[in-house]
C-alpha cells in the first residue's frame, strides 16, 4: 500500500459529512453513515498504525510539492496511535449518540458536525506543517463550538460563549506565534523547523515564540492557568458531546505541546520545560481541588480532566524517554477512561434525571452492572492497580524519581489520592447512597420510553471502553513498548526530519 | 501459583451467578474455594519446612521489570496458610450470617477477590506485583466496610479506611521505586545481599519512611490506628477476616519481608519498636469506655498489632520466634472471638456488652468456643496464646536498657486485653440472664463449626507446638533475619520471672475488669482526657482540604469571562517577556526604517482612531473608530502592493461595521460600567500586550530572513501551478489543503448559524 493512505483519516470524515448533507432531512441515513463511516475510519487508522509499526514514519507531500514547500502529512508512532484512539472514540460516540441524542439535535445536523470535528482532530494529529495545524485547530474549534451550542439552551450558550472566546484568543496567539516563527526560521514545515532551529542565533526570540506556542496550546490542553473554558462549558451540552470533547479535545492540545516541545523547541529546555513542570504541578493540584469542590457529576469529571492533563504535561516536562513514554501512555489511557466516565454519567442521568450528586442515589443497589462499569474507569482514573491508570501513573512517577524531582512526586501522589477521593465521592453519592427521592427504585419517566435497542446502544460503547481499559491494564506490555518506541522517535527527531524532508 | 490466583479471581466472579439457586448451601460451596487453595499450599509444607524455596516467574511487563514472580518460603507459607484456613471458616460462616442481607452474592465476590489478593500479596516477590495485590486488598476492604451502604456511617468509614490505607499505599509505591533504583531490580529477593548498599544509599531514609508509612497505615499503627475501630461498620465476617486476622497484618508482613534488606539500622529498628510500643499501649487504653463487642475486639487487635510491630523492632531471634507464635495464636483466637461476637449479634440482636449475660444455656456450643478462644487470648496454659505471651515477654525482657520499661507497659496493655477478653468471652455467657432484643438460641452449624475448629486448633497448637508451628518456624525466621532460630518451642518453661509476669497480667486484668467503672469514674474526675486524637487530625485535614478546594476554585474559576481573558493574556505576555528580557540589546535593535509620508499619515490616523474607540461614550462612534482602523490597515496593504489582501480587508471591515451597527439596536442603553480601577488595569494589560508584540515584530524585521520558500513559489508558480498570481497559486495549489480546511470551516459555520437559529430546545434544568 502506498503512503497516500495517511490522508484518509482527514478526507474520509469530510466525505461522510458531505454525504450526510446530501440527505439533509433523513436522520436515519445520518446515523448509518456516521456509524459506518466511523467504522471505516477505525479500520483505516488501524491499518495506518500497523504500517507505521512495520515501515517506520510515513509521510505524504500533498499535491506532490516537495517539502518544505507544500504541506506534509506525517504519521509517526505518536500520530498513528492518536488517530487510532480518535477513531475508537469516534466509533464509541457514534453508537452512544444513536442511543442518547434527542431528535431535535439529530435533525439539525448533529452527525455531520461530529464528522467535521473528527476531521479537524485527525488533521491536527497528522499534519507536519504548523500553519496547517492552525487550520485544523480552526476546523475543530468551529465544529466543537456548534456542537456545544447546538440545541440553544441557556446553559449551553453561556458555556459556548466562554469556550469560543477563550479558544479564539488561543488561536490568535497561535497565529501570531506562527507568523513570528516564520519570520525567524523562514519555514512552516515542522521537520524543516526542527532541522533549522539549532542553527538560529536569536535563541531568546525563539524561546519567547515557543512560550507563545505553549500558551496557545496550553489553552487548548487546559493547563494551569489557562483552563477556564473547560469547566465553564463541558457540563452544558448533551453528554455524548461532553464525552467526545473530554476524551479528545484537550488531548489535541497536549499532542501539540508534545510535538512542539520534543521535535521543534528543545533549544532551551532549562527554561521551557521548567515552565511546563511548574505548570504541570499546578495543573494537577488546581484541577483535583477544583473537582473536590464540585457536586455535579459532570463538573467533577471536567475538573479531573485538567488534573490528569497535568500528569501528561509532567511527562513531557521531565523530558526523559521514560517520562515521555509515560505521557503517551497516559494520553491513551485517559482518552478511553474519561470518555467512558462521561458515558456512564449520561446513563445515570437518563436513569435518574439528574447530574446533581445531591439528587442522585441508589443506583448500585438495582444496577450493579452499571456500578461495575463505573468502577472500572473510575478506579483506573484514580490509578488503582492493575487498571490502565495505574501503569500510566507508575511510569510518570518512576520517571520523576529517576530525575530526582521529589517535590513533584509528592504532588503527583497527593493528587492521586485526591482523585481517588473524588471518584469515591461519586461512587458514594450516586451508587451507594439510597435514592433521596425516597422511592425505592426511582426511574426517570424518559428512561422508560427509551427503546431496548437504544439502551443496548448506550451500554455497548461503555462496555467496549471498559474492556479496553482492562486490556490495557492486564496486558500493558505491548502498549508500554509502543509508547516507549514513540517516545524514542520524538526525542531523536532525526528520523522524523529525514523521513519528511526525504533526506537519507 | 499463578493459576491458583487466576482460579481465585475466576471463582469470585462466578459467585453472583450461582448464589441464588444455591443460597442454602452457599456457605459450604464457598468454603471449598479457600479450602482448595489451603490444600494446594499445605501440600508443599514439607518441602518448605525442609528448607526449599519455591520460585515461579511469569512475564507481565518485562520492559518495566514487572513480573509475576512468586516466592514461597517459610514466611509466605505461614501467611498463606493463616489466610486460607481462616478463609475456610469465614466463608462457611458467612454463608449463614449473610443470608438475610440483600445482595449477599456481591459480598462473596468482594471477599473472594480479597482472599485471592491477600494470597497473591504474600507470595509476590516482585515489589510492584505485591503492590498491585496490596491495593486490591484496600479496595475490597473499602467495598466490604461499606457493604451496608445505605448507612451513612458505613460509607464514611469505608472512605476513611480507603484514604488512610490508600495514601499509605502511594507512599509505599514511591518507596518501592526508590528501592528498586538502588538494586536495578524490582524483585525483593534481589535485595537479599544488598543490605549494606541499601543502608548507605542517600535515599535510604526516604525509603524507610515511605515503606513504613505504607506498612503503618495498613496495619493501623499509631497515629493511623483510628480507621480500624471505625471499620467495624463492616459485617462481622469481614471484621473477623480482614480487620483482625489477615489484611491488617499485611503491613506487619511487609515489615517482616523487607527486614533483611532495610533492617539493621537504628532508624528502622527504633522507629518500628517505638511506634509498635505506642500502638500497643495507646490502643489498649482506648478500649476502656467501649461497650460494643466488636469495638472492644478491634482495640485489642490494635494492641496486638502494636506488639507484633514492636517485636519486629526488637529483631532478636527470640523476638522473631515470639512474633511468629503470637501472630498465629492471635489469628486463631481473635478470628474466633469476632465470629463469636457475630453469633451473639445474630442470635440476640445486640452487640452491647452491658445488655448481654447468662446466655450459656441458650448458646452452649458458643459458650465453649468463646471460653477456649478467650483462654488463649488471656494467655492461659495450655493454649497457644500462653506460649505466645510467654515468648513475647521473654523477648521484651532481653532488650537492653528499655527491657523492664517495655515489659511493664506490655503487661499493662495485656492486662487491658484480659479485661476485654472477660467482657467479650465470658460476661455474655455467665452470670444472670439478661433480656435481649431477640430471643436467644444456638447458632446454626455453619456458624459454630468453623470457630470451634479454630478454637480447638488453638488448644492443639498449645499442647503440641512443635508439630504445628515448630517446623516452619526456622524457615520463616530465615526469611526475616537470614538466620535459623534453633530455639525449640516449649509449652512449659518452668517457674520463672516471665511466668510470674503472666500471672501478674491475669491478676491485673481481672482487677481492672472488676473496678473498671470506678477507674473510669476516677479518670473522669481527674479530667484525664485523651489528647491524642489522630482521627480528628484526619477530619481536620479532610475539611481543610475541602475548604481550600472551594476557596481556590472560587478564585480561579470565578465565572467572569473578562477575568479569564486577563489571566491568559497576562500569563502569555509575562512569560514570553521573561524569555525576551535575556536579549541584551533588545532596545537598541534598529530595524530598517525608511518611513514614507503616506505611512506616517496612516499611523497617525490609526492611533487617533484607536483613542476615539477607547474614549468615546457612544457605541456608534466606537464602531466607526474600529472601522477606520481596519480600513487604514487595508491601505497599508495597498502601499505594500498587496491589492488582494487590501480588498479582502475592506470587504471584511465593511461587513464587520454593518453587523456591529445591526447588533447595536438589540443592545440595552450604553452605560459606563467599568470603574477607573479596572480601566487602569485594562490599559496596563492591553498596552503591555501591544508593546510586547511591537518589540517582537521590530526584532524580527531586524533579522534577515533566509527562506527558500519565496523563491520556490515565484519560480514554480507558472510552470508548476499554471498561475501568474503567486498568492492564488499558494492558496489553491502549493498549500491547497489549508484552503480545503478553511472552506470546511466556512461550511461548518454556515451549518452552525442555521442550526443555532432554528433549533431552540427547552432547558431541562431550568
């Protein structure tokens, strides 16, 4: 197979979305196209990953314009795993959406928007050009904004306005940084940048630009002190939207940070990576404390995204092969687990009609399976062995100890304990406590009206993702090896540069 | 051994499927599962007692050095046998005890996983595998303490136990990683010969502290002891099994296991000794005003755990011998007494000692069981508890300087335990019959058979100590102190000082029992209060964390978009400037300035228009000002011969102004909201952002750009892209995929506008 395949994860969602637009009025066709499309994307992504595993980095020069003159699309190990995981989440969300999204939103182009979003995300993961990355960020931003606001409830708008304003601010900073960097280095191609930067004399200016990129991506990744948009918006849309956002959007920011601060900006690690380290510590802490202060299912989960992002940034900041491998492992684990927790929160909401911990209760007594399906990702998130989150945390902490960053180890461990605290808080309030409504087994009216098929579609992705969590936990070796290899590729950027620029 | 662990988990998982149809026999069925594991291990008894060590390795995550390495030596075999043997009794017992509970099937899942993890933990040689099982026991303990989760107390104390042991677990993990960095391996057995190296490592102190925090939280040592009495919220079989016989001994097991690699230093030995001694005495005194059967037993358990820890701290041959005998004896009698307490609760409806009395006629078998276990617990000949206490006393007496002092507090602690024993093991059965909430009757066979067996075993072990304990003792000692004991166990040591002390203990205990209300009264009059309340520290920490969390979230996530923007801008500019400040000649940079008349005129217009926007008190004027700025920017593009860009700018600016004016009508009347303070703040922020960008741009223009791109695009535009307008060729050919993306953005925006205008759903949470 040729290397053309690596553009498919970008083009396919576009084709699916446009196809759906041709059948504007038929929600049924939208559902099928979305589901089948997500399945195809999944297959394609896996093929790409296998190919990258066997042949090394694959790059494609779009329009056959030799790099750095055209735009390069590049799949290395990190990109490959990111698009696979995106496809997994896309597929899970496709199922879950059919089960949970209301007819109003379905009619108003929910599914095409989902595909547009996936297009933007895949584009961001695959591009090898910094301006092109900006374009994919825009695709992501606009489609996520519409998905966030779609339905037009007051809460949604309130969240969406904050979301879009702060993200536009980030885009503006990003764009300015692209301009400045082009002014210094005279190229937009990541590989070319990586090749040229060591020879640029104005190191301070480079550092300043790298900080601008850090801020721009930091907003996207929701690190301290830039995360405000996330807790302000993630609890407002339908839960399927929250779930896919929670899994993927921030991780695009983390991915960009990893890409830029391993491949491109490593000229002043003492400054940039120390900034990242401080931010990582504060991100972990403020996120987890934010979660402790909440009493809404989705708000707790939202703040936990932030705190977990801190662990990933920590891996990047430590900048050892093991630490970066840990960060990558963390991303993989976290996307699966966090999406799933939101899915579960959605089922609980359908069942009991609320996200408010005070109004919920009694779920475990009558729905032990749902309880189990919550416990698996929740305990994994809290880093309880032998689930996936434990290995993620273990590797990052091991890496910190090797570099003798003892303070950060203390913080990371404390945050782990507080994460456990929050997860047990949800467990306690939603699952263990009796239903405060008094009636033994209160079920919301709307749940009774959901058809059996839809219920299966709601549970299927949850079970799927829980199984993946368990597999990663019990069979961590291949995942960890993969993360290791990906980290090595990032730290030694020469293979990346040679592959993209066609140097031998 | 891996297959036994896997069978254990599998068997636990099938419990819910077979529970309902087999409910009446479930205790018997469930008991076969620990029995099977017990038999599998006891079949290796001779081999281990003969000095063999069985090792098995299965790869798990070899690239991190994490594998299922199982090691069966004297120490682990002793623990496995205790765990599974008491498991048999508890499983059988729970079959009857849990019958009336809702969802008892879930109970068996948890306790099955617990037992398997516990076995896995004590046979793991790999520190991380050990830790995995360790945490699993904490989680199952959490689920079991909170089994009656409709009760708030159960939930609260389940969480407390989880947070205390979980926090300790995290410390332990860090300790293990640090330890593995010294040897380069995660296998505990690889540390065997490295004691010197480890003790001289710079991280040694940290390792000891971290590992001990893990052990002390798990085994409820001072000041972490408070979670254990609270864990009595669990159903009684859980208290008997986890919180007396097995899980709480995990920390002690860990200390014993790590002793050969970490031990020998004053830090290690003294810390363990002192903490153990404090726990021993402190916990025993706390039992004074308790009337609840299980609480009483819990405090005595704590005291014993303290004694065991102290023995490891002493670390002499005799102390290790005492440690083993005492741990076995304790598991037997304390497990039994908990089960007896469960029977009393189950058959009479109360656990309050003051309401129980004279039940011997109604519960004859239980009375016998309780008496046997109590004799062992009080240390009366010929039960195994007697040997235990004798050896403990002799070991303490050997300690230099401290010996007599330690012995005296040990006697006091043990006297209090004697008092507890009388309260739990005798008072309910003897004396006058007191009326109970339920009409008392004997427990079913499932509930008394196991405890009876344990009690009898305690007797047999006392009479024939060498048959049961002696053979494994040497091998177990090797695991801890790398030396054989060569100290035979004897029931009778003759009349000596230690025997006298045993006698004093008993006498003192009985005395305390009879005068306990008076003593309590005097203590109250003297206002002797317990000032050490670590449970309050826990509450304080938890509440403090919550208050701080709320405060910081209120400050950070304050809900005001403008604050968020300020945060982001200030962060961006200050951090980026920090990097830029290092440039020495930043303010002396002289870019190529050749300003034309037109340019300077335009700049003046822009500046004036900007001021108009800021100062004006009419929205319309401000919009006009923004328009002026935009159009003049377009003119700059014209001057620099980019008519395409200029046209685009004009179009966008025109549209913006029109849209703004249209929106204007929808807005409420203009009011100056901002105070002068916030205006000042905004001016500072805005100008620093502007200043920063200006400086950077000036800096860049001073650099000569060496880009191949420009030349390539100009050269290839016509031959490669078939277009004379280079910008257009860049857009539709060289960088066509950018354009594809941007078109998509527009399409999505169009869809979005349509959908957002048309779809107005009801807000569910109005």
